[in-house]
């Protein structure tokens, strides 16, 4: 493990929040699949390989009655995280330098265990200890999240990785190594003729790496260890430690190649009801390269038909805007461009209610009267419709209501954890554990002022002192626009 330690101490790995690792998302998926996980606002969470705690710290801030523990082999990022925790005054989170191979039951038991981006990048004994620790420390109804590179997509990543490593200089720093590696791959690409399938595959990899920073490439593509696995291999490995497959951390997207009806029919003929083989075959159709798998104890009864009684335990959000379509239909559109045109009265009633409530979640019980007014009962048909909307990314299930402001108050207050992050980086983690851009310097300056002590006049004065060149009327307008964006982005707290 010393090589990993020196690598992550020497070169920082960019640290973010990962929405799918939040207990809210994990609990929602567990509930959908028939489990009764610990309440999100009163749980214990462990992150294995926590880096500087950028994923755990916003959770701890938003969930003060829950307890968070994280450890990492690299001391430098942990020290950074400890300074952040101390500055925020958080008492419900502990991160420390620790070796996974030496961790055991002294940590206690946890309702949610997270291991993001670790499994495929460590040697076999460490992979085994990772799943063993999950099996040892997970509570009876707990959920573990493990992300890893999967096959067959991992074959392509491994092929390009081997090309890049072949001619690299060993003494280059992270940026130089990443630049040189991309250059090597580009030279191979350009040696192939236009329209060549091999060239197209390489171009996809080059284009993807152009969007990522050198530190990520240094630790991912150019790491000493890289072991992508078949989904079934991973599940078999988890089974050896008393764990079973629960689900993925997210529902499959609407354009999922593995979900096409014709392919599903073919699978029915080949694998029948074997959910594990079905998932593996769908990975072949997807050319899947990355999985975010949820595990639970082997004895937990898992139910994957999504009955209405499971949905009754959930909250729902929908970040949509609506317009009138043809023949009385409604057109709903998400910020990511997902579009739905429908004249189904139940769907319209459901999504309109959620649209009006955004950024807040509504419980299914709160939505039930609206559905009944539209002539729709909360039965198996309605549950199936909700699952279709969730798969289409029109709605999102939650197990917890985030502590969001009810509106833009007279003295708006942004999350202190978010403000701390924005002071260091051009982004901030929202109270829903998403990442909000702070690249606009004016919006970022305003965000850093939102500690709950300033009204509009004080904000205007403070911003004017920073940007005297902007006319007062224009500055006032920009402040209001930015505040609305912060509110809509779940950055303002109650």
C-alpha cells in the first residue's frame, strides 16, 4: 500500500461530492427494493478512502443528528479535511489516516458504507478486504455502495491505458504525464485512416480525457493498479463476504441499450428470471465501463417489483418547466433536456405539483390527493407509471427532506459548508449533495456573503464595494437573479 500512499500524498486527487453516495439516495433505492434502511437523519455512515472528506463533510453538515466516519491512506488530504471540519465546527464527523488492511470491528457498525473509485484500482488482497469490511461492519438492514470499472467497457480503457503507459517517462509530474499520455494516444489515433472503427474508438477515449484534469488521469488511467471486472465476478466476490446484490445506485437511463424491448425479450428466452445474468448480459449490450453497485446482507429479503406500498415511504422531486402542447397536452422539460409531452391527467397532476414545490420534495402521501382528483389511485398501475417517470429522469425519489429554505428570505443564508467550498474552488456542494458551479465571479462573491446576517441593502453595499464599475440598478438585478439560482439549486438553507 505504500505506493498508493505516496502517489496520493504527492498528487492530489480532485475531491467532490457524489450524489449517488448520499444516504438519501441509497435509502431510496433500498426502500424501492423492499428494505427498511436506517432513517437518513439518524444514521451512521462510513466512507472508505474518503480523501479530504469533500463527500462526507456536506453530508455531516446537512445531517447533524447522524454520525460520519472516514479514513484514507494518504495523510495530506486528510489533514486538509480536518482543517475544514474544524473551521465548520462539526462534531458529528471524524476522518483519520488509516490503512484498509488494518481496519476492523473497532470502527463499530454502520448503516451506510461508501467506497467510491477504489475497488478496481487496488491489488486483489485490498479488494478482498474492502468487501470483507463491508460484510463485517454493515448493520442488518444496511446498504453498501461500491463503485468500480466494469467489463466489457473496461477492456477499452485498459487497452488505451496500456498504450499510454508503454512510452511514458517515469520522472514526469502529473500534468506532464497526463499531457504526454494523451499525446501518445493521439499519435496512435492519427496513424489510423479516417472512418476506421479502431480510430473512432480511440477518438472517444481522447475526447473523454480532454474534459478531465491531469490529476484524475494520473490516478485513474495511469495508476499502478487497474482491475476492471465483470458484474457477475463482483457479485460473486461480494457473496463470499455475506453480501448480495441489491441494485445499482441509480435507475437505468431511458436510452439504456440493455433496456430495449427486443433485447429484453431475447434475454427472457436465454436467462429467464436470473437477475444477475440479466444484468450481466445488459452490460454486454451497454458496453458498460462503470458501475455503482449497492449491496446488502445476504439474508435481506429483496423485492424488485416496486409495489405501491414501497413508494408510499418515499419523497419525490421534479425539476421541470412546463408549457402547453397540442390538443391539451402538457410538455414537461428538465434542465438536462429530457422532454415529456403527455395528456395523461395523473402524470400532469403529479409533475405539476412537484414543479410548483421545487426545490422541495413532496411525500407520496402529500401527492395522493392530487392524484385522486385526477382520477388516479395509488395502486400498482400508478406505481409503474412513477417508475417510468423516474427512469425517464422526470422525477427523483428521496428518503429524506433536505433542510432547504422555504424561499429567499430577507437575510438569505447559504450552506456554510457550501460557502467554505466555494471560497476554495469554483463550485459548491448543494444541500441535495449535487455540485453547483461557481465560475461566475460575481455570483460567487455574492454567495460567499450569504451568512444570514445581511439583508438586501447590506448585500448591495458589499457587492458595490467589490464591483463599483457595475451600475446600482444592474447590480441589484444580478443579485436577485443569483439569489433565485441559489434557491433553485438547493443552496439556501432553512
